[in-house]
C-alpha cells in the first residue's frame, strides 16, 4: 500500500493540510493516534484575530478568516466561526508597537483601528482606568476548533482521502536523505511525502528518522467562568494586555479565560503531564478578572483544565520542506496561537508541496530558518506574534 502523502496528526494543522492535498488530486492518508482534535486543537480557546506584528502573520490570519467564513460552502460544514469582533486592551508599554502594527495591518487590508477615546464609553463592559489604548478589529472573534477539524476531515473523506483514527504513526522510515513513509502497528506504509503535523509530539516523530526538531512543550491552563449578570460583559473576544488575560465568549454569559503573555511557561513531557489546572492558577486568573472588566466581579468558576503548547524557537510555526531531507514536511510549533492561522498555512503548504511554488515570506517558515539563524521577531514577545 502506498500514498502520495501521509499526514500525521488530526488537529487543525493536519486536517486542513490533508484536505488541501487531497483536493489537489493527490492520494492522501491522514493518521491520528487518538480522536480527531484530541491534542491542543480540541482545548484551544480558538480566538481569531489579525493583530500580529509581521505582514506574513497578519496576511495569513486575514486569509484564514475568509476561509472560516467560506467553510459551509467549501467544506459542506461550518467551523463555528463567529465574527463577533476582537479588542486588544493595551498597556502603556504596548502602545507604540500596536500603532505601528495597525498601520502595517491596514496596508495589507485588515480592518483595524485604534479606538478613539471618545468611543471608549461605548464599551460598557470596560473600566478604562490605566488602559493606554484599545485595538478594535471588527472581523475577529472565535471559531469552534473541533467543528473546524471535523469540517475539514469530512470534506477530505468525501474527496476520497483515507482517515485512520486511533492509529499511531510509530516512526518515520528513511532511506538515505529521504523520508519514505511511516511505521504503524499494522506494518509500514510508503509515501512520496510525509507531513509531520503531530503538534507537541512532533519532535519525537521527527527524531525517529534522525530529523532534528527544536521544540518546547509547555502546559497551558485555561478556565471557564460564568458572569453573575447585572453588569455588561464583552460580546466579542478580548485580549487584555493590561492584566495579561484573554477572554473568549462561549455564550450564556460564559467565557474561556486564560493567562496571556507575559507569564511563566511550564515545560512538560507531552506524554505525561497534569491535565487539570492548579488551584494557584485559578486564583491568579480570578484576581485579574474584574480589574478592568467589572462584569466578572463574583463570576462563578465552571471548569478548568490544562493542555499543551508546542513552542518553536521563535514562537512562529515550522512549516514546509527542508533543504537537507527530501519527502519530509513540517507543520508544527503553533506556539499557542496556531489555530487561527492554520487554515491559510495549510493551503499554502499544500500548494508548495504539490507545485513547488511558494511565496517568499511563507518560505521563511521552513525549519531551515533555525540553522540559518533567521528567526522571526514579533514586537510583543511570546504568543502574541
Ligand atoms: C489552551 C489553549 C488555548 C489556545 N488558544 C488559542 C487561541 O485562542 N487562538 C489560536 O489561534 N490558537 C490558540 N491555541 C493554539 C492552537 O490551538 C494550536 O496552535 C493548534 O490547535 C495546534 O494544532 P495542531 O494540529 O498543530 O496540533 P494538535 O492539535 O496538538 O494536533 C496534533 C495531533 O497529532 C496527533 N499525533 C501526535 N503524534 C502522533 C502520532 N505519532 N501518530 C498519529 N497521530 C499523532 C495528536 O493526537 C494530535 O491530535 C491554543 C492552544 C491551547 C492548548
């Protein structure tokens, strides 16, 4: 048995890539060791925003919004995209960088602005004391990460792709300087190319074929809170850069709330880590909740949990082929912000693999940048990109 391409990992990166490869006419196998979206994707807050500090990331986020919106017609199912808007509350230290980033984003067609002070009172959920600026992005919001994966995989299978769930790829096979396929519990499978979209586990898969992949796996905790009612709460997604928390609406006054940059990152073994949140983390989030968002005073904790970030050397994904090994393609290192950009990245990766053509900025995402010392540099640090 052989395939043109094998994609390892049924998160948003692998699911979307498998779909675009299959759509191009290739014969594709998608392997997932557990259930679809059982990695970081399934636990993602899935906030969608275009506020990035490089034109590459901003254009990929913008393109992904178009893709999310077109999912019902393109994939036959919705990815749960809700264009409810996105606000970034700026601390004084963030203000100058944000202004420059907004200027850059507008040049590539992102609808975004610094909200004039006269309009701050329209945000009835905000206590603006100490807020230096507010980025307004009407086209942002959030998506449903599990529905997005299921939409891609459904369309992939209808296009003739082969899905194997609860089927681990144990290793990559290699002949000289070429990856030639994978090892499974049912035997080896050959392929013209293998995409390593195994998220936090990608390093181990790469190393099984002697391919280096520098990546941290860190534990990311999140909480779900219900506002008590009686005071306005945000209607869209919010990154509160002043108190270092992010909020994503779930409906019915409930929100996913996590800690934003800067914070400590806890390096863990992705095969063995604590999947419930720490009491100290929950208390820390709670202490930050209502400082600028009075509607969360007395909010009730509904749930808390921990999942994984796969963090690259510069917090930008590793995507594409490598110069020194044929038949091997990276798509990992989402670094805690990889959900929203994955659809556009998958589309460009599939085109790169099947046509050999790639935009020069996107080519910079190849893992080759690590050896070449050409790492990306965002203006805020961490996963703000
Ligand atoms: C708590 C949390 C909040 C987040 N919030 C946001 C956000 O608001 N916005 C945003 O854009 N991003 C966010 N992110 C980041 C984003 O969710 C991830 O970057 C993205 O979902 C990663 O997708 P992936 O497909 O690359 O990896 P994963 O979803 O981890 O998928 C990898 C898959 O590979 C499978 N796999 C691994 N090894 C093997 C193997 N050997 N054989 C077969 N299968 C294998 C795994 O089971 C897994 O399903 C968040 C992440 C977390 C954890």
